[in-house]
């Protein structure tokens, strides 16, 4: 792990001084079998202005099998694409979140904490689907209370009008109904 980081640092330094061998070395690392190495090398390539970085990360959004780990890896790759400004990122991220199975519960393919993080990223990038997902998590009785509170807080910070109403609903003690005037 440390050796990989040092190799990446050296390759990036070479690329920054104009030696094409550095970017080529990063591109080779971006095609490795190690998911984290691919993401880090891809990120560095993008920061250097090399489009091979986006492509390497994009490949990871389609990689793997149907296991939960592979799915989460695809999701994190889509999140990274979105963070880096690749226009494909938000659509891939939203599709993966929608295909992630049940919104909550033990059988969910995507843990709620990751759903909230991904939905926040979408919303912060101006994609209304992110706020919609946050609102769905906040309103879900099946979702863990901590996830619901986090989703509501994010909606409020994002100045989404649904946030205030959902916050009031969450603050109300269970079993008590609102007073009818």
C-alpha cells in the first residue's frame, strides 16, 4: 500500500514536470486490479488534465459481479466521477442508487449511510434526484433514525422546502398525533 502510494507520487511528480512517462505510469496504475489504486490513479490523471483518468474511473462503474462489494465499488466510482465533474457521473450515480434494491433494511444492497452520502453528492451538484432521494430516506419509516435525521439535516442545509416539514415530523414523539385545532 505504501509502496503503491510512493509509486503514484513519483509518477505524478514526473508528469507535473512534463515527463510523459509519469502520466503513462499513472495510466498503467489506473488499469490495475486494485479498485482503490484505480480510483486514486484516475483521480490524479484527471487533476493533471489527462482524460484517461475519467475513462479509468468510468470503467469501474461497470466492473465486477453482483456481489454487494462490487456494487458498492461501482457506486463509489460513480461518486468519484461526479465529484471530478464528469458529466456522466450524476446519471450513473442516480441509476446505481435506484437499482440498489430496497431503500432500507437489512437486505438493502446499499447501506443507508452510503445512500445518504451519494444522494447528498447528487444534490450538491444541482441534480434534483439527490434531494428526492434524501427526502425519500427522511420520510421512510423503515430507515434507521440516524439516517433519516442526517437526510433531513442535509435537506434543510440545501434549503429544500421539504426539509422543514420532515424535520418537524421526526421531532414529534412516536405515538403522539398532532393537535387538531
